[in-house]
C-alpha cells in the first residue's frame, strides 16, 4: 500500500504542477495582452482572412463580400478552388507577362544574399575605420554616415530612380564629366533600366544591368545600419585584448579574425537576420527604381504580389502568393533562429 | 620615433581617403536632390551636373510651404478647401506620434513579460509576433478595410480616421518594438529588481520604476522607428482615408508622383522638408541609437 501510493499520486501531482504553471503564466500573459489583442485584431485577423482567400478565386467583384454582414454572403462569396491558386503560382500558369515563379525566387535569393553580403562587409569595414584610434573628424563622419539610414526609404528610392534617368540623370552626367576630365569615352546615354543584354555573361547572365543599379542603390541604403550595430559591438571590446595580442606579435589581420570577428559576431548575427528579412522584402527600391524590369527580370516576390493586387486585381492569387512568400521567409527565419537562439530568455 | 610617426601619418591618410570616398558616395544623391529643389525651371531633370543650377532659387520651398496643394482638395473648384503644408504636417505628426505611443507602450509591456518570465507559450508567442510580419500584407488590405469599416466612431467608420491609421501602423510596428525591447531588457541586471522587491515593490512598480528608466536608449530607438514608419507610409493611407482634410505629407508626396509629369523641383523640396524632422530626430537620438539597438545585447 505504502509502495503503491507514489504511483497513484503521480498523475494528480503532475496535473497540479501543470495547473500551477498555468496560473503562473497568467501574469506574463496580462503584460502581453494589450499588444497581443491589437496584433490579433489588426494583423492576425486579416492574415487569417488572407489564408481563406488563398483557397478561393477572389476577384474584384467579391470585394463586397462582408464577413460581418450575412446578407452579402450568398451573393458575393468567392468560389472555393482548393489548391488551384498555389498550383498555378508554382507551375507558372498565371496569365501575367514575364511571370516565372522559380526565376523570381532565384532572383530574390540572389538579391538578398548579394545585398546582405555588401551591407555587412562595408558596414563592418567602415565601423572599423571609424573606431580606429586617433581618427580625425570622427564626429563629422559619424553624423554624415547615418544619413542614408535616416532618410525616408521611399524618398531615396525615387531620388535614385531620377539619377538613373537615361537622358539627364545624375549618373550619366557624372560619366560625361569623368569623360571630360580623363579624356575617356564611356557611353553617356546608357538606358540603365532597359538594357536587356546582361553585363556579365556565363552563370550570371540572368542578371540584367538594372540589377547592378538597384544593388548599388540598396547598398547605399543598407550599410549604415550594419555600421551602427557593429560600432556598438566594437566599443564593447576591451582594449587590453588587442594590447595582449600585440605583445604576442599578432598582425592586424590576425587580430581582426581572432579578436574582433568572434566578439562582434553575437551582435551581427541577429542584425543579419533582420537585414535578410528587410532585404528579401525590399519593396521600395525594386518597385520605384527598376519597377521589376526589364522583362520582369528584377522582379522580387513582394513586388510581384503587389502587382497581383494593384494591377491584376487577382486577390485570391495574391493571397496564395503571400502564403508562399511567408513559408520561404519562415524557413529562413527558423534556420536563423536555430543559429542565434534569439528567442531564448536571458535568465533561465 | 620618426618611423612610428610616419607610419601613423600614412595610416591616417589611408583612413581619410577611404572615409572621404564613402562620404562622396553618401552625399552624391543628397546633393542631387538639393540641386533639383533649387532648380527654378521645375523640369524633370537639370541639363548638367551642378550643385547650384543656373537661376537657382528657393521658390519651390516657398511654394510648398505657402501655397495650397491643388491635388488634395475636398472640392477641386474651391482653393480654400485644399490642403496646405501646415495642415498636412499636423496630420503627419499626429499619426506618427500616435503610432510611436502605441508601439512603445504596448511593446514595452509585452517585451517585459518575454524577457523576465518563464511561462507556457513563451517561445510560441515570441515567434508568433515575428511570424506575423513575415506574411506579406499585400492581400490583407481588403479584409482590414472591411474590418475597420465595421467599427464606427460617431457616424464615421474607424477606417477613415487618423486613429484608425495609428492603430494599423502601431500594429505593424509592434513586432520590431517587442523584439528590440526584449533584447535590451535582457541586459538589465535582475539583481536590481530583486532588491526592489525586497524593498516592497510589486511587479508592476519594478517594471515602470526600474526597467523603463534603465532602458531609455532602446525606448528611444523604438519610438524613432515607429515614428518613421507612420511618417512615410502612404499605401494604406491612400486606401483608407477619404476626407482630404486628414491627408498626410507622405500622401502629398505620392500625389505629385502620380501626375503625368512630376514637378521635380517641388517634389525635391517637399522631400527635403519631409526628411528634415526625421534626420533631426535621428541626430538628436544618435547617442542612443548605437546602444539602443539591442543587437549587441542578444547573447549568441
């Protein structure tokens, strides 16, 4: 009898333990409730609605469908089409010009990787330069270098678009000035956004000239964020580490790879994770500068989704498209989260 | 001694050359937009690369600041119903500040729970907030429109009011706010809270007497970023707002682009005027920005 008791007591104590934990979870959830409620209503509800739309042939005439008004249900409910939207998206059966899902995805990934690479390399290099001892004009540089980040992205995107204008844009005029100074003969009437011939052939021939242009614009926009993050991390590295390394005869290069790189890594990894999502969905630069051209070859997934809604008015397809994009980003983020463990509590 | 000094000078020169090249790269587009704004001809593009174009004037700035926007009128035949710069600015400020307040208050509260407690659903909740921003919002505009139309403020739908916009933008700004603040709260030593609790403070007092004051940099960054998202958004605003008297600066800028020919000088002038407050806040908060982004605080 005395032996059996613990066996019997186990399930109840486990349940009691669960109840205790549930009660203890109530307090934290009260703190989360206001934010949670807003997100639930304003973000989650439309997203769930979007998930439902993805399985229907929702078009402009169904916009009068109102979930809160039963009178509209019978008349305006869109027809259920199952997975047809997803099937059409992935097998390129949408009646849109220059549409090829896998090409867009490949381009989107190339776009993200190249951008984040340049952002990090430039960002860290500039942070190192700004952080070096005895630098003259440090404060001025710091103030100036935050400008690309501080300016509203939509405004800078339109400014770059204007600069790439083939006839009177700043870029072609700059080339003319260089030609004047150096006696060179570069063309000054390049149609940056329209040239179909890829500047680099071979395996990179899927990237038109416009890609390098939007890349340059987005590098301009993106590196200051990485510099700011890297600066914060660099300032936290104790000077003694470098002094000790110098005494041991370490070269500058060795100091960078053995001290600086590992110590700024914890700060850079989450910044890269955020930067990856931002760049993957960088709507402003692509939409306003290249518009996805020439022939849709600089289109990324979010600009394509936007066009599905605002140009084609294919709401159902656009909803399915958003879900596809979501799963791609989810995979990227889960991998990132695995690497950074960013959701771990600091105190356990 | 001499050799060390020469090496030092060489290093300084190399650094300066590198940083000056970066400066040129950074300033080029900014100087370009200034030169566009000064160009009196209001043509689409100046004919030569000059910082001060021939006949430069501040006319575009005067026009933007004082004249009514003829594209944004309640009644297009009556100029007095058109929006002016001060009124657009007022709306923009209201929306942006409202967005910041929503994001920072709700965000700090949620971030505190995520940072300080172990509870059921913590990991899932944390991931849930970031997952929501990964779903592109392209097709959610229609359901959000319907939803916010259902809620009535007086006789009007919430959707067509500025508070409606604030809530929508605030919701968009929350995930970043929560993640950034959580990362920063993680770095505030727990001993401080324990000491306060021994002194008789309750959980909520700990939160707003200790965590909040010690997290000024992260709060400043969160306010800045949510302010900026409200300041520049125009797609949602165009779809939701009906009455031009509620239109914002970002919408006015967008309206200029929508014409057959963009009045580039006016566009450039408005761009600059819109950028000034944001850049000013950025500079004002610069010392917080480095420390307030919690990237450095996240333990790898």
